[in-house]
C-alpha cells in the first residue's frame, strides 16, 4: 500500500469526522451564544440555563441528522472495505 493511498484514506476519514462534528457543534454553539446574550442582558447567572438548551439542541440535531450521519459513515466504510483488494494488490 502506497503512502498516497494511506493519506487518501486518512484524509477522507478526517473530512467525514470534521463534517459530523460540525453538524453537532455549530447549532449548539449558536444556541449557547444566544443564551449567553440573554443572560448578559438580564444579568441571570444560572449555569443550567445555558446547559439545558445546548443539550436539547444537540439531542434534536442527533434525532434529525442522525440517519444522514449514519448513512455517511456507512458509505465511507463500505467504500473503504470494497477498496481493500485494490489497496493490497
């Protein structure tokens, strides 16, 4: 197996990993920012006030984007497994 093939496999996996992480993190960051702005405007310093909306946002994202995320991982794995004969030979 050539170093270029290893780098292609690694970069493909890393690209999928970053995509999946961003799908989960970006909405949570936006909700956290909005809640922080609300807390700053009202001077409410409650820690659970920022935690619960971010948790609910993450759960909703996983609920709605979960099938797409799973399909993305499955496609990458199937392509990787089917390319094993070309990579070895």
